[in-house]
C-alpha cells in the first residue's frame, strides 16, 4: 500500500520525536560531562575535560570498570558456547518438549531483572555459594545466552540446509560438517550475538545488585555515586564512557546482522 506524502511526513515526524525522547537524557548528561562547574546549571558557562581525567584516575572507577569487563567477557564466553549449541540442537533435531525448551530459554530476558536477581540470590544462599565475580557471571549468563540463542537460531532458519546435506553426502562427519560448513555460515550471527551479549552484560545493574555482594561493577558504582550526590560531575563523565562502550559493540552487531553480512558469510562458506 502506497502512503500519501502527508502520512509519510507524519510518520517521519513521529519517529524523530520518539528518537529525540530516547536520546535527550543522554545528550543532557553528555553536555554536563564537559561542565567545569560542580553545580549543574544551564546554560553552561565554562567547558572542560577535567572530569574525564578525574574519573580515569579514580581507583574505584578503574576497579569497577575492570570487574565489569571481566564479568562481561566471561558471561559472553559462556553464552557463546551454550547459546550456539542449544540453537543448533533445537533447529537441527525434533524431540519431545522442544517448544518448551525454547520457551524456557527466552524466559530470563522476558522476566523483570529484579525477579531474576532475587531468584538467583535465593538460589545462591540456599546452596551456600558466596557472592563473587562468578555469581555475577552466572547471573549475567542467564540472559546473555538468550541473546546468542536468538541470533544463531534466526540465522539457522534463514540458511539453506543444502550445503550441510552435501557435506554429509561427501562423507563428512557431523563434527566436520559443523566446523567446516555450519559454523562459517553462522559465524556473523555468533559474533553479533556475542557483541550484544557483552553490551547487555556490561551495563546490567539489577541482576548484578543481587549477585555481586560487596563488589562494585561500573553500573553499581554509578548508582551509588548518584545516590550520595557528591560526585555528579564525575558520574556524568563515567556515564558517557559507559554509553560509548555499550554503543560500539551494538553498532558492530547491527552491522554484522544486516543482510549484507549474511550474504558474505554464505558466500565464504561456499
């Protein structure tokens, strides 16, 4: 159905308003991150990059950043392995309870984070597991697996099985077929899923709150500093860094998940 010029202009205006509504708070934080004053007032009279230096040399920020990176990398590694294996198994084989397994896999990302966090905290307390970076990783992996699974299973559903069937006809074992044919075909989806999983893990605060114990990841440090209200300029600088570190993998993942990326992976496998 062809839309009128007035309708297209209205939809474009509505979309622009929604985008502005979403990014306006980030733009405000970005502006105040360069404000030389301790008191946030508008308009800004003096500009500086001093607060970025303060944030970078703050031991608490560095420690929280390093913990967030480690937890994100470990959770992403677990998600890549388990998410890819489960996606391949569910797509390739038919078995009783297949739809139920698929539903249970996507359930963690559909539930509110506070529900997942409370459930994990109760489970760890029940079995006597002390809170550490490993409990953070386990908590993050519960929803990171979903991201990888969704990306990989969607790519498998769009991929023709003719190459895998040809590989089997030529005498390749299932492991050889997966390593030489299937994995190159879905490689961009796996990488994109991993990047999205890391971005989601890096800025997760709710689940981390219930699984971190006394440790501070970067989102938890930001939350604590905002609550105290004494480091707002430094918090603004840290938030800008977090937004950039989150947007970079998301941008790469969006690029790799595009149709062009699918074509490249399919041609390379052939």
